[in-house]
C-alpha cells in the first residue's frame, strides 16, 4: 500500500498543472491583461528554461520531450491557425496528433542516454524522419494517406465525437497508458510528467484554432517536464541509487538542522567483503538493498541513510539512546532471522502469487546477513553531530570486537 501511494505521488505535480491549465482557460477573461498575455509567451519561456536545465543536467529524454512539444507548437503556428479545411492543414494535424504522443511514450520507456552523443543523434534523426515523411505527403499530394489518418473506423459516440482523428485517439490512449505504466515501474518523475504531457497535448490538440488554449496546454506540458527534471535531479542528489534510501548528502542536510537532543546509530553489515567475494556483487547488492529496506522501517522516529559502502546511519532527532535502542534491536533481529535464496538459473524469479513469505525463501541454498550497531547520543562531551557520529563509530567497533551481530553503546 505504501508503495502504491508513493507511485501515485509521482502524478501530483502533473495533475496540479493540468488543473491550473483548465482554471487559466476558465478564468482568463477575468485576468489582468499582463497575466493574460503570459499565455502567449509561456511556451517559449518554458521551452528555453527546460532546455537549459535539461542540457545542464544531462537529461536527454527531457530535451527531446521538449523538442517534440516545441515542434507541435511551431507546427500549429505555421499551418493550423486558419483551421483544418485545407489539405496541408489536415496533413499536419494528422501527423502531429499521431506522432507526438507516440514519440513521448517512446521516451518514457527508453533509458537515459544523455544529449550530445550517438543516441541523441539517433533521436534527432527519428524526429527529422517524421518531418520528412510529412513533407513528402505535402509534396506528393498524398490525399489517400491523409484521408486514411482521418478515417472514422468507429461511428458510435464517443469515438466519433471531437476533432481528433480516431487513429490519433488510439495513439494518445495507448501512449498515455505506456507512459503511466513506465512511471509506476521506474518511479520516475519524468515518466509521470511525460504521461501528463500526453494528456495536456491531447487537450491542446482538440482546439488547434484556439490559440490561448493550445498555447496554455503546450506550456503546461513543458512545465511538467521542467519540474520533473528538477525532481529527478534532486532525487539523484539526495537518494542513494542502489538502495533507494536517502544518501550521505541528505544526512549532512539533516545534521545541520538538528536540535540539542538526538541519537545517532551507525550500522554495518558484518563480513560484507567476504560475502561479496563468496557470492558475487549481484547478491551483495541484493543484500544491501534488503538491509536498507529493514533499516528504513526502524520506527521510533528514526531516519535511515546510506553512509557509504556497507555502512548505514540512523538518526533519531529528539531521542535519547535509551529510546532508540529497542527499535534498533528489533531491526537487528529481523535482519538476522531473514534468509535470502541463492537464485539458480533453473529457479523462477518469483514465487507463485509473486509474494515472498516473511523469513525469506526456504530453498536448498539460502544465506543470511547480520549487522552490528553502534549507538551514541548528544551530551555535554559530544556537542556536535560529528562528535556523536565518531562516538557511534567507536561503539560500532566495540560491537564487532565482541563478536558482531550485536548493539553497543
């Protein structure tokens, strides 16, 4: 349930921006002229801002999503202002409403490859190929292609309602579904924003003649991408990539904001180098993720961070050591009692029903890990977070000297 809520939280910003776009359209007559005019320039502003951020952070997928949206906006300005009656306008409209959602959906499932490299060149090539195909339809006068794109395959409402061609409706629906599933699987803010951008483009495409509405929703789609770049960059900076828990940089931010009472625990996986050498780095990474997941559920107001390597930190703001120790002991015991399977090549990746039982796999080859914990609290002799961390490190060393898999103060 908690995982589902975290996944749904990815869509808060796109939904809020879509709602703001509708509110802007509804209340635009009542806005001051200066604010109403903002919708005219907002697509340009969002595009420039987004490109600067995405290139600066090396977010290639965001760059190409913005290029796709900017192409849609520019095409509307050049070809669709006078309506959809002419052959050229109908051709451009069909190409935009089919290609744009598909391009965005593809970006949601492609891995991040940066901007200025062969992968970026390939993606630019795809965009240029779509432009070239549309230009060929123009030059060759392929009315049959355009008529096919606009053909109504399903007559009953709601399929025949609205201006979007039914082929475009299908492209939008499938693309939105793909991007949404990609967001749930990857937990990526950018993928969630791409799904939102597809929805915003669909709204804009319904009214290509209404400049303010079209511009507002294209700008909304670009704004989603801009914010997603910032969100994903923040996550990369303050979240450990392997374990998913906050990183040491996030710990340093928390330490700077502590009050006068707190407890810090240093947690270390016992014999981890030997574990890695024996079972390999893949299972070693699995063990670190498993330990991190247990520590993150510590309770008692504790906040878990990956300190580095196989070492973790648990911070208890406003707590004495006596308050924190029972929760830390509970985590240590849970980790000790868990069993992980050595996955063989002939064994399925998931159990039937896709759930693990508490206590791990009960196969022939299972392994376990243990942790040692050192705890220290702030007092008169240890007045800074660094001093408390050093004291917790010394307590951790004593726990290891006494045989590991134990807690020491």
